[in-house]
C-alpha cells in the first residue's frame, strides 16, 4: 500500500508539501492584496502619505487590514470625481446662461415674447427683416440694423376681409344737350351790354 505513494511515502513530507503550497498561495494572495491596495489608493488620491498608510495597513494586518482599508478608502476615484466636477460645472454654466427678465429678474426661455411672471414684453419685430429681437439689443442680430430706442414694437394684424364689390350699375341715360342755348337777358343787363358796345365803337 505504501508503495503506491511513490516518493511521498513519508507522511511528514506530504504534510510539509501541503503546508508549503498553502503558505505560497497565502503569500501570493497577500502580495496581490498589497499591490491592489496600492493601485486602488493611487486611483483614489494623489497623497503619497495616504498611499503608504494604506499599503502598510494591508501589509501588516493582511486580510483584516484589507477589510479596514475597504471601509476607510475614498468612495470615488479621481476619474469619477473629475467627471462629477465637469457635470457640476456644466450645470452651473447652463444655469448662468439662462436668460432672465429685465423687469422681474426671473428665469425665462430665449423664445419668450412676454414674461410669464410680470407680463413684460421681451421681444419686438425688427423693422427691416421682421425677425424677433430682444429689447435690450442695440442692433438686430440678423440684419444688423440699428434698433430705435424707445420705438414701440410693431404688431402685424391680419388684413381685413373686404366685402365683395357690388355689380356695376348701368349709368342712367341723359338727354342730349341742345346745340345752342339762348339765355334771356334782363333789361338792365341788355342796357349795360348796349352801352358797352357803343363805347367800343368809335363815333357812336
């Protein structure tokens, strides 16, 4: 029966071999945990002292130190913190870029023609191109025409519908005018005209 074991016929050698394998496996795990702790701490912070403390914690206490490190480590990496800061800056930039009503200082959308809070008019039609422009602009952003200060906004109204024209009526027939009309003169008018005629003819 003992011949079947071959070179491992001695129990002590078998136990020593198992212990050596277990110790090697444990040492590999221990070293891997130390290396992983160093890399993880390097991704989560740039402080050299914090990295050294984390490595020593796992190196000295092994598995309990690794558990303690997992509890105390920063909750986000430097890359995650950078992305979060970018998102926060983008949100702040978007909030700062939002237009506000110049009357009530409340946030409005750029396409609003009237403020929904204080009913103030915010846009008017350009006199040149007709596109909506903001009341605090100096010139039209589309055609470059100067905006008249204090000019009242023009509103386009739909053209009134005209009533259908009445059919043309034929003109009434008129009597033909006489070829020669003689107006009777009064006696005074006749006398004055005869005097004028006698005055014009010499010798009368």
